[in-house]
């Protein structure tokens, strides 16, 4: 009898996922020479070297499902449109033989079917390993291009209808679309609530350390979000949802933005707050903030907001990521919890005296 997946070492789990990756690759017209582990964070990424010398990245999802059903088809459609319409530097999604972008795959020894997407391989290193103001400025410019494209033309959304999103393995959803919006496309989470990832609320588990302040922060940030959606700065549209140095690849001075999986439906200020928060822990954070804004303003006006809204959106991002991380249940969470809970507690103390 095979050992349960959850009892395996990290190396053992990656080995099982490599078997699943090879099974998923059967869907593609790729003569596979080698499949090797590349990275693991939320997803597990394998480098696929083909016999003709071409390389790809196969992204394998974890068992937990935090995104909207159909997000892979929407991600693929948007990436394809960005490359076609704007010459945008992001890796192409490789369609399978049946023309679908994603392939739900299941093998013995790996719990739950996993979504697998195949991308062109992107050379280089993550921005977080080589931070500079010039590179951050380019990220700001690319962020504005993303927003420009999403706000100007959404015709690519027609390719994400259920008829075009096929899967061999049925994956039922256990979550109802609480944030349903008449205009939001299928596959996009609507960022009109603090904890918009599809994960149970685990923040109460931190009451022994933080008391009721995190729950109160969720309520306070939610009131700000409600106000934003009642008086929107512009029509909501697709956003990247996770612009941060780990999702930017740099090769010979050229920057590529990757991983649109966390795409959301909302307002540009939300995407900008997410991006700036990811820069906040670097020593040169202020210089990076200025560079990001300067790059953004090369393409379109800066999506500013009242300080109260920005503070609430910043807290909301911390709370959403904190809750998601706790739901993942990985070991060694203490530093992660402190990194996201402490700024929220400080925000509450500064703005409410709590």
C-alpha cells in the first residue's frame, strides 16, 4: 500500500507530483525529454525540456482550491490577448490537443485532481533577487499596460465561456459565489470583500495572541470596501491581483510579468496597493514606490484614493493573505503570521486607538 501523500517528505510529494505532471503532459503535442522540479510556493512548477530543445513550465495546482472555477481559462484568454494586442511580455499559455488551456489531472497517490497549465519557459531570475529602481519603474509601466488593456477592450472574455473551458476530471465547487457581480466574467473572484479567496475564515484562531483586533479589522476594512464599491472610481475590470517581485522575471534587463492566476475583478487602486505592499519590506521601499508610480504614469493616470481607503485596502490585503496562508496549513507559520498580522494591528491602533 502506498503511503498517504500528506505523510511524505517534501521530496516525496514532489516526486508524486512529477508523476502527475508527466500524465498531464500527455495532453500536449510535446515530445518530453525531461521533467524537473523548478519551484514551489502555492503551486508546484516543473521545467519541461522537450526533445527539440524547447523548454516549458508546467504549473500544477495544490489540492486546496482558493480561486474561482474557470480561472485558468480566463487567465489563458487574457494572457493571449495581452500578448496579441499589446505585445505584452508574459509567457504564452500552450493549449493542449483539445485546445483547452487547463487540464485537470489525477493519478494514484496524489489526493484530488490538480489543474495543470503549460507555459513557455521564461529565462532569467525573479526581480526580488535583483531589485533596482529602474526595474521597479518598468513593473509600474507594465501594471499600467495591464490596466489599460483590461479597461479598454474585454472582447477576449468571449473565449472563456463554459463551452470553451473543458476538463476531463469534474471538480465540484463547495463554495457559493457570495461576491457575484453581473459584470464580472466567469473565472474571476470579485474583490468586493476582504477575504475574497475561497478559503474558510481562520483568523479567530489567532485570538489568543491578537484578541478581537483582527476580526474588528476585517469589519472596518469591509466598510471601506463597501464605500469604494458604492462610489467606484471607474467601472470595475480585471486586475492581475498579485503584482510582486516574485512574479516578475528579469533577463538581461528585460522584464516579464508572470502568473495571472490570482486575477480579480475590481478597481485599479486595489492592484496598486497590492503591488506597493509587496515593495514595503525592502530597504529602499520609498525609492521603489516613487519608481513604480513614475513608470505607471508613463502610460495612464495614477489611481489615487483617500488615505483612509488606501489604509483599509492595505489592511485588507494583509488579512486576505494571512487567512489564505493559515488555510494552507504549512509548518513554520509564525513569521508569516507576524508579517501580516502586526501591520493590521498597528493600523487599528493608529486609526481607532485599539
